C-alpha cells in the first residue's frame, strides 16, 4: 500500500513566515521627514532665488559652483523619497480620516508621478552648462523650449497641484486622524500650501523645513504604533485559503 504523501504534507509543520512589519514601519518612519528636510536645506544653500532667468542662474552657479553642487546633493532625498514619505503619512492617517487621506494621497501622488519623470529642471541644465562649459546662449534656448513644451507644462501644473492641494489635504487628514500630534498635521498642511508663494530661496527653504516637521508627525505615529496596528501579520497560502 502506497503511503499517503498528500496527507503527510498537509499535516507537516510549516516554518513560520518571517514577520517584517517592524522593518517596514521603521523604514517609513525614518524616510518620512527626509525629502522635505533635504530639499529645504538645498533651497537655503542655493545661490540663486527661484524664478530668475536662465542666464542669471548660470552666472550665480559660476560664481558659487561648489555651493551649487552641494545643494544638488541635498535635493536627492526629495526625488528618491517623496513618494514613500507621502505613503507614510497616508498610512498613518487613513483610519482616522479616510476621505481626506484618500483625496490628499491621490493628488499628492499624481503630482509626484507626473513631475519626477517629466519635468526637466532648468537648475540642472544651468549647473551642467557651468561645469561642462556649454554655450550659455544655446542652453538658454534649450531651456526656453523645455519650458514651452506642453507635456512639461502639464506635468508642472500637476506637480504644483500635488504639493499645494495634496499636502494640504494630507496635513488636515493627519490632524483630524488623531494618530499624530495635531500641530504636526497643521505644519504639514501649511508648509505644502504656502511653499510656492514664499519670497526668496531662504524663505522657501525654511518653509520646506517646517513641512519636514509635519512629515515627522507620521514618523512619531509609526514608531509608537504596534505591528498589529500597522498591518496584518504575514500569512502563507494555506492561511489564506
């Protein structure tokens, strides 16, 4: 008589799946404030105000090349980490303020996903013009063509909408949810909403640092949270059947 291997396999003890909820919870908590913190420092270090002409930006970078290069490195966490930071806030606020969180996350993520791959910033082109010795008149024409590109115009509009309206709603959601200190939600809402209207690069940078403190509210909530509050435990196929 052949042994019933199927029955033995069904009753054999399974190795418990490794629980990595604590890793993801801590990672999101660490990442959450870094994008706005890095971009805030980048703005403060920048040798030129936003809205300057391309030629003026090239001249400022040429006069402060090392400072401009350092500022670019501080902007890196913004490009890499803003999407997971946004998800961290949404994850914390979603139970206490589901509607506000959904609206804010949709707008913020739409802006991020449109802006990061499609917007070609003039600051980078100005920096490369200085460091690679490109002709300023030629690169200025390229920059002007990029600014007039309909795809870039649409992406820029969506990105501003995501930062202004998306972070405003997410900040209000964080405040209403009660999951984090209320004042952190207010700072997140105010920082995102006012950023495009701040005068000068230093004021804009300080505003982003304020926004980073708002994101840190999600970090506090995540670190205080138990793993069972953060997510369901790991479950293999048998447990889901």
